[in-house]
């Protein structure tokens, strides 16, 4: 499956999740997104991915805006500056996500699943893909006649039925040709959680489409997510963006940076009197 990426105006995006303070790895990825947008003469969009209200905190939203500005990021559209694709905060886009869920359901791509993540991790016959991801067993899919499509997704986990055995192929602007096999490298994935929260794959694909993003710049740990999201794009008849997956930044021990890596949080680096120019020069070297 190859994406059609021919569009006239480049639109890039920054999509931080306010579950903690941004670290230097985030900054490098976001700076790359900004540089690619500038090089293309395009527009940069800031979208706050706070859909999971249990984990996202208002203080982290305030902090990410401050930290990104301090680092030198400037966006053309976003929650603080507005724009034609508002709202730019995912927690305000619930009605839109429900409509996308309805479209996928009507197309026959979704089914309700009573199985939890814990069930999947302990399934005796569930194969595992890279990084320990458990593959949802095909025999757990409910028979079509065993359930009636509801009016809302609430109270149930909803999974996207992947085309087992199909190779999902795309070209990444940094990593080159990529291919993942549905049912082997990833299985049926959750698009809506029983607690009423739409899942990452659905909201990101839906927002990137709605905000007319032409290239997604993010970390290389999300390559397999691209394969999943391409299935959503195809199911809905949407044109997929181009992709650029950045290398992950790691600490002195070789572990990739996380929001709990406090010493490399942007505000900690600022407090230690580092400057954005110094930090960019160090990773360039």
C-alpha cells in the first residue's frame, strides 16, 4: 500500500502530549519538524494531544508552550494563536472523533472486544511482535452475528480488524522503505477504549487528516503505528501524508529518553543555564 502524498502546500505539525515535561529528545524531533516546514516554505501547526484526561495535566500544557517557545519553536496555528482547523486541543475534539468512529463502524472495520490489555498479555497462544507487543488472537474476534452495532462507542473496547497477511508498505523520508505484515507485526488494534477515550491511532490519523498535515515528523518508535494508521486512512478513503521518523535520543547508559528523565527536561536544562543554540550544536556534533 503506497500513500499518495502529492499536495500543494506543506503543512507540518508539532504534537506534544502533556503527561510530563518535554525533554531534549522531544525538542530535537520538534526542531526537525520545524526545520522541514521552513525548508518547504510551509505552515507549522501545534496540536496538544491531551485526549487522555487521566494522565494529561493542565500544568504540563502551560509548560510545553513555555518550553517550546524558549527552545525557539514558532508555529502558525495552534491553541494559543488559533487557525482554520481549530480546536487544536484534542480534549475539545470529541464530537469529531465519534463521527470518525461511526464511519469506521459503518464500513465494517470495527468490532467490540471484551478482552483487556491484561488478557492479551497473558493469552497462551498470542504471538508477540517487536518490543514485546502481543498480537491480538484472530480467534478472539466476535462473529458478526453476535453483536448489534450501537449508537455510541461508550462502555466497550473497539478494535480495528486488520487484513491478516497483507504487507503494509510505505517509504519513510529518513528510514527508507518500510514494510509490516498485518497479523504478524501487529494485530487488531484498539481505536476506542471502554472508559470513553478514543485511542492514539484513531485520533492522530483523524487529526492529521482534518488539519491537512502533509508530512508527519515523529520518533522512529512509531514506525509500526504508521502501518496501522495507513489502514485507517485507506478505510476512510483519505490521502495519507508523507512520513519522517527521527532517531530516538538516548542517555549516557543507552536508554532512550523519557519524561521521567528529569535531568534532560527542557526546563531543567534552562535552569542549568544551557541555551537552545548550545543544545542544538551538541546534538549536531
